[in-house]
C-alpha cells in the first residue's frame, strides 16, 4: 500500500494533439482527464497518510502545494509572497508545472505570453520564442559574444538568461534593467531553450541509492552495449561526488537543491541554498554584477526566503523546504488502461505489442522500465522499498548533433542529456528538452543525429512496419499509455 499523497487541482486537459508527421501512423496525442481524475482524487479528498512515523505528512504536502501555487511580487504584501526579480521567467512555480495538473510540465496556454507589458514587467517585450500556445521556456546563450555580435565558441556560457525584468514595476524604485538581446542571439545562432521537467514521482527518483543505479548501469552495459551501441554515464555532484539526477542534464543532486535553484534562477528569489540576487552570466563576466539599485528591493535583507528565527514557531519552514516536501509527495504517474486515437480506444493488444517492440528494438536500453527499487525512506514509508517505474536509467547519453544544445552542466557535455523519464508522457504536450516537438514521431526522429547513441535504435524504429495497424503505430500507442 502506498502512502504517497496524491492530488489534483483540476481535471486534466483534453487536447487533440493528434497530428502525425507521417500519414501511415499517427501519434494518439495528449491523453485526457479520465486517467488522472480517477487516480488523483479531488483536493478536498486527499487522504491523510497512514504512515505511523509521519502522521502529519498531508499537511506538509498541502502547505507545499499552496506555496508552489502562490504568486510572487516584488514587494511582500501583508501575508503575501515577495522578492520577485530583479529578473525572472515567471511569477509562480505552478505556472511552469501545470500540465495535466500542478506538478506536471508546461501547459497548452503559455503563462509567459502575458507577462511583458503587465504591471510586473511594464517595460519589457515578449521574446520571439514565447507564443500564446507554445512551450513554456527558459533561454540560454551557449557562448559569450564577440564585440561584433558573433558567438565566441572559445568562451562557453550556458547560464539562464531570464526573460523579464521588474523595471518600472511598483517597488522596483531605481532598478532599471534591459532584457537580454534574444533576437541578436538568434541571429548569431547562439541560443538554446529548456522546458519544465514534470515532477511526478520525483521523490522515488531521489530515494534511489547510488549503488542501485550503478548496478543497473552495469546490467545495461552487459545487456545492451554491444547490440545497440549504447553506453551511458552519470552526472555527479562536485561536492561529494555522488550521482546527481534532476534536470535535463541531471545537474541537481536533490529536490531541495532543485527547488532552491529554480526559486533563485526562475523567479529571482534568494533563499537558504542560493543566498544572493543572481546577475546574468554576462554581468558576471563583465565584472559588474547587478546594479546597486536592484539589490534588496524588498528591504528585508538576504536571503529573501528563509526560516524566520524571530517566529514564535521554531518549526516553520522556508518556501524551498516546503516545495521539496510537496514534490516528494507527488505520486508517480500510472499507466493508462485506455488510449484514445481520434476518439476511439486502441486495442489492449496493440499497446501490449508496442511495449514488446519498445524492448526489442532497443528503446529500453536507455529508457529502462525501472532502474531499481528505492531504499527505506525516513520521509514517508511510501517512498521506501518501492519500484521506480520511470522508464529511465537516470544516465547521461550522447544524443548527437540534432539535439546538441552546446550547454555543459557538471559532467554533461553539450550533446549529453539525462534519459528523460517517460512515465506520464502520455499526457505531455511539449516533448524533448526544448519543447520543439508535440508529436511522438518527431520526438523519436530527433534522436537520430551525428554522434547519437540512439542511432541504431532509431533506425530499428524506422524499419518497423507502418500503417494504421503497423508496428510503429503500436509503439506510439504504448508510449501514450504511459
């Protein structure tokens, strides 16, 4: 019996993304609400955990959920949340993680499209890559620029270039900043994007021991390396050398660090893990940092998100800790029993055939159905001794020229990415690290490129029979069941 808290803030969206890139077979598209509404009960029906060691876990989960959904402002209103900026990508965690419910990935309606020109960011314009119904994104410049505006490929950058500023907003006072020149970066072919990673089941991934992952890695090498040409390695923490596992390049060690970095980078809010306002990479490179008028705008001192030592309740949590608790309590996505294609349920035999093909052509060489079982958990019993059916090995793999973003993080090079967990992919709208695809066929094809470990497997997929009852269709049906 699982003790992981499950929830929903809204029914999953039913979105008819069913346009295939080939006429012979069709991606069934984003699957609708029946699946999650039966698995994640209404918010008022969240069960209290029966874990005898953590009887109040659901209250921690709900507190984290409320903070995850809270909208931040530049100046803290009475009883509200402050510290936004001086630069940011959005105003709340839930904006980026909302499909099919809070905790997921980017939604069909992009919340970033409404920020430029609003009271929060009155002087800004909408970047060219932010569209009303496109992916929620962050931007990076892989390299710093030469004086003539070209990319200096000898000087790697790769840091996040926040999309918006608070210049002109109430409380911004003398803080005057300009947006990065995204159009110039496009002209120099020096820009890459990331979309939000879904968070369901993240507590299970966090609780996988290094030894479990290493045994799984060796099994992968023994079983798949010679057949499919796939190796794989792990990203590692620069402090203690252990395996990191969160983010598109597995650059973050824990959900706590993942939360703290996002609070600072995506919303500009200093916290106990990242204690100062963050300049853009170019400002640090130029040796200037943020202007003095943009520091400590809330006048509460640093860090803006902290455990308040003057509180009468010594156990009160900071936001980052609450975010991490919320993410640990998000249940893993279940596999669906029904997949709809053009409104008609595909057969269970087709889904079963797709799963068999997923294994036989080599997809499972990276997208392991499970990398192992978790260790006992001191957070809640539901996270302990549990299988992690993530369809990922948590390893880094060379994905070649098509997906290369020229951004290195930790041990991960420009074309290396963590095997994206596929649980829940049946309800994701935007696919791949940058959201370039909304169609499973396009996402599969993007795995092929010069230097990609997936080339053999992708060719095996191309060799499958096509047509509405073909093998490729069965594999697509299986993927949308996850």
